[in-house]
C-alpha cells in the first residue's frame, strides 16, 4: 500500500535479441536465434512513489544477463531450458525479486541440405516459430507454456461447411467442397509445477515441440491418399487438440487459434459473356481480410472418481 493506492507492478526488458553458436569438435555447428522478454515482479515500490531507485534491478542489467548466461551455456540447450535458467537466476539472485516471466521466441533457422547432405555450418530460415513463456516464483513454482506460431496449412478438398444458422443476413451456401487454409497459433502447458519436477534429458522440449507440430498437422491433413473430411474448422481444431492431449500426458491443456483464410470461388460474367469464368472448383480468390477466427482451449475433463 502506498499513500492510499495499490500498485500492481512489474518491469523488464523486451525484445532482447541474442544468437548463440556452439561449435562441437565433431559434427556441424549448432545455432539458435532468440528474442527474449524478461519481466520481474520485485519489491521496488519506493521507485514508483519517490526518487528512491535503490531496489531497482535495471532493465539494462536484465539485458546484459541474457548475453552473460548465453555465454555461460557451453552446451546446446532449448529455449525452454534457457528461459528456466534465466528465471531461476533472477528469482534466486536478487532478494527483492519475487517472481519472473521469461518469454522467448526462436527464429526458425534450419540446417541447409545440399544434395541431401546436411551442411556443417549453413542455415536457412524456415517458417514456424517456437515460443515459450516461463513464469517462476522464488520458491521454484513454475508455469511453462510453450507454443508455435505461423504454421500455415491448406488442403484443396475434404472440407465443407453446412447446416449452420440461416437468417436474413445469411448468404453463404452450404458446401461439402471447399479449400480450407489456416495459420495455426498454438500454446500448451506442461504440467511440471515446480522446477524440481522438470525431467532431465533425454526429455527434450525441442523434440516435444516438433512432435506436437507433427501431430497437429497430421491430424489436420489425414492419411496421405484419402485425407480426412473436415465438417468445420471447429471440429478439425478439436481433433487436432485432443490428438495432442491423447499423445502427451505431460501436456495439461492446448490452446489453438485458427484463422479461416477464405478462398472465394471466382465467377465472372458480362452481358456479352455470361460464362466468362464459371466456378468449377478451380479458380479462387485467396483472401486474408476479413477472415474467420476459431479458437479454443482444450484440457482433459476431471475424472469423476
Ligand atoms: O469452418 C467454418 N466455421 C465457421 O464458423 C464458419 N463461418 C463461416 O462463414 N464459414 C465457416 N467455416
């Protein structure tokens, strides 16, 4: 309480960009590029209510810590473990820091293949982003939410939408044949509640991220030759999320946000040429605005026992 007001505050550094290269004696170089956000819950109320900054951990020091810790990490590590390490440092080292949130987005640098052979030190940019947000309290309680962004998926058939509400504003016809395209953003919570519960190697957050991404996209597409019919983005989203929960017990919930990026049928006509372009599931107008947005968080129902 300060002068009759309540303050809910935290401070930190955003968009700290760092790249780390590991050069093992044998095998190729390994590199990551991360954008790190740090935010600290700390007891520094006098800095808000007066000119006393004596308890502030400078955001400049937070930024420097990111580079210092990256230097100290002589072994390759995942963004989740780097976020945990930073959060542990901030909450352990500074008496006034009661909690920390460390968020990291990894840029998708992928090893280049030349004639099918992995290059020892060449990388190209892929498209999906791996994300994490680690919240830690001084006592070691953690909340680890990882995710992905920019997973663009499309199928040219095996999608429809029918039987929805019809009223005086409804123009959309029922269809069992359309393109469905989306750019998936997902996040999921690992159920490790304390730093002591986080499994050591061989459990690998990067491997889990790749597996979750594969389960999501495999479920979206279905078998290679027949696919799987999608009656709505809603149903496909549900099947994707539940496939992840069924496969990975250490994931507590999955959030999916899936824009419905419409591909509109093209029909063009004039008085002279009434059938200039008559849509036959062939020519579409791809759009990004406006688009539908379907999102849900799916978790396991509590057992009745
Ligand atoms: O899969 C869909 N879900 C919707 O909620 C919706 N709404 C709409 O116009 N088209 C679609 N498609």
